[in-house]
C-alpha cells in the first residue's frame, strides 16, 4: 500500500499556473465577510469563484458574479423542526461535513483551487491533490479558544483539531491565517507549511467606503450610539442595557442601534421590550457588510463591549477586531476596552476613548463626552476615516492573497 506523503507540498515545486477557478468552502456560519472579500478580489482578476455554503444560512450572498453551491442538511433540519435543538446542531454539523466533502471531491479537477475552512475538512487533502486540485487551508482561528473553554470535551476537540493540522497542513498548497495579538497562530502554521500568509480581517475596501462620501456631523447634540456584533448574557448584554439607561438620563434624545445578534431569554424582541420600553433602540439582525456601513453612516459613537473574561479577547487586535475597523470605515469614533494591549490602537491612532467595559457609568460618560464635544468628535472621526483609508483596508491585503493563489509572481517562501 502506498503511504501518503505529508511533506510540504511546495518543496521543489515549480511556479503555480493561474488557477482555472477557485472553490471557497465555508462552514455552517454562512459566508464570512472576509471570504466575501476574497471572492471579490479573485473575480476582479478574472478568476471564476464558487462559494460552497450551508443552505440554512444565506448571509454574505450578495456577489452577483459568483456561483453558489448550497449544501442542504435535511436530517438536521427534520430534527430541528420537531424541537430537538441540540441534536439538530450536531446532526447538521456532521451532515454538512459529509455532503460538502463529497461535493468537493466531485469538483476536484486539475487546475482547480479548493480552500477549506475547518480542520475536519483537512483529511480530504490527499484525495483532492491526487485529483489534480490545489488545496488551501483558511485557519479557523477561534477553535482553540472556543473549544478549550467548553470543558473536557472541548479540550479533546481542540486537541483533535491540532492533530489534524499537524498531520495534513504540511501537504496543502497554502495557508491563510488571521492576524492576532499573539503570533502563535502564524508561527505554528509557518512551522508546518512555509507557504503561510497572515491576512488582516479588515471589513471593507476603500473604494466601497468612498462611495458613501464624507459622513456629515448631525447638528443636534442628541447622538446615535451603535453596537455591531453579538450581545448575550455575560458578554455585554447587561452592560449595554445599563449604558442605554444612563446615557438617556443625560441625553433624553439619544437613539441606539444594534446590528448583529441578541441572545437573550425569550429572544431579542422580549429583551428589547424590557430594556428599551420607550423604543429608542433600532435592532437590525446580521446583514451584509455594505449594509452595515450604510447603517453606521448615521451613527455618532460605536461601542466595543468586549469583556475581560472573554477567552478570545486576546485574539482581537489589528487584524481580528472586525467591529473596530467597521466603525473606522464609517468615520465613527469608538468607545472601547482599556484592559488589553490589543486595544491600544484606539489611543495610538486617536480613534476614540478607552474605558472599563464592565463599568456602565464609565462607558456612558465617555459616550456623552464624545457627543457633546464637537471638536473632539470631529477630530476622532477624521482620524478614524484617515487611518482606514491609509492602512486598515482590504486593498492592503489583496497582494498577499493573489500571491498565495499563484495569480501574481510569488516570493521565495522558504
């Protein structure tokens, strides 16, 4: 029996030809904004793109030039329809894994690039490469922190994923990992495969941001306070409700905007009716990045309520804290954490004010200060927009991505 060779795929390998097309495989969470930007970059260079995603999540599907492959999970959906929520999640997980793997194997032909996004898809590598396809691994950057915080079973899952990476990453044609505060992720991937690039998780291109033009300052000092992301118990939900109450005590005309998810007992509407009986808060479930930026064009302050006990807060940095760059793209000053070096960007770039995110009164004071101080607001708004246009935009990442895929000349990776 021929033994599978897991040595680096790029060893003594000739220069890649431009791929015929690329399949970007997304997992159950829909099409992430970063994957959407990757697809737009490839399409701009004339490379056809197929996006493989779960039919149960339609987020991120607003690229008319791309083709979409929908993976259905009928067994998991049936379990969900009869109220078996937890078993349904497990069934959908493995059903999607099986069906998407079969789809990728059927579409693997010479010259095709296939990007997988989960460690459990890595065992497909030898089969895909034997069929002539090139395989890329988009690192699921949160699994270590997420799994390890879920008890013994989670730690076992994290160890299994690490083993799969050590076994198969040396044989893939390239690795994409997100910039993080700690460099362990890139260092580990680079040690496994020298063809590793580090992509900053910037949410937009300068071109798309400029289409909206300059953001005008509203005349009345009432203020619109925005929050982009997920809120749940212990992760900013209670803090946000208290901030609303304290800000309204000082600014009765203030309004609030939540774009994302609200995980609360009884659902988002029940929580809003209790926390916001006067209907000052507008809630918009997850939508496309372009829609998010349009919504933020009317905001005056952006909140970042990352808590110190969040096991993933150390990953939030110049490449992974997407909401901070979303605010920057819209020229919205930020009120964010002061407990981690990852957030030093706020003060270094004069993007906003740093506060103790567990202290609702301190957050409310910072919000009121920004809204009432027009000079400070204008300065920080302009600083945020300039920083985005000069440094923190997706155009700064495109060359690395195109090099990895062999669309432009590649460097000496070793």
